[in-house]
C-alpha cells in the first residue's frame, strides 16, 4: 500500500463481550470505514451477541444488554460485513484481536470467509515510532488528536483514521513509500462452507 495515497482500505474496530474468542466471547458492535477511489463508505451496527454482556465489559465500552436487544445477530449481517471487506486491506489497531473475532463469527455464520490482508497500526507504531504508550487513545493524545469518545467502535475507527494519516505521512517523509499488508491466518478450523 502506498503511504502517500492509501486507497482501497477499510478501517475496522469491534467491541466485544470479553477478551478471548476461544473462550466464547462475542462481538457486540462493528464499525468500518471504507476508502475506495477517494470515496468513503460507513458500516456501523450494534450486534446482539446472543449471550449476556458482562458488567465489567459494559463499564468499558458502555454497551448493555438492553442496548443490543433489538440489534441484528452477527449471522444476519455477516454477508454484508464479508462483502464490505472483501478485496480491501483492513487497518486495525491490534489487528489479531479484531480479525480473530470477525473471522470466527463469519465462519460460524456458515458463509465463505474473505481473504483478509491487514495493516496493524499498533505494530507500525511499535516498529517505526516511539510514543510513550502505543494504546490508541494514548497515541491520539501524543498527536493532539481530539477524541470525543473512547471504546466505541466508530469513535475508535475515526481516531484510527486520524492516527493513520499521521503515521503514513510520516513514513512517506522518511522515505518509506509502501507498506506491505500481512495475510491473516485464522487460528481455528475453517468452516465447511470453505
């Protein structure tokens, strides 16, 4: 991907009912911002996780059982999400977390998982920069990026986009004009649909 003109990318963030997909945590919000040929497209939805959202998680992201009770279940929007990201480079902060959840939920929805290539702003920050902390909010604070809300998926997507502009521009000015996306290899068996 060209650092001076990033295109055909999707910024993606999720909120969940826990930290471990292998221990049964589920997605309760998905937000994406797609940049295609200079145009922007948004996807933002609360997701009914079909399990109770622990109070400890609600205290972090503010999403409660009552808020998601009339929201779609992941399998009801899985095809739309898969089509939204197919063929695009995903930009995430701590990508393995988000992509493990997305991949597992798509697999459980029994649709074909798209191949996922990604850039991880957390890894880029660690490799090329020296921020006091590499948490998304801390990087934003270091760059004087105004963050009005934290730990909600769309707010984090917009913060990530602002941070990425700085990261990519800075890398380009340092002579790093391309970043090679990584292929996401899911860590669990593929669905029979594949």
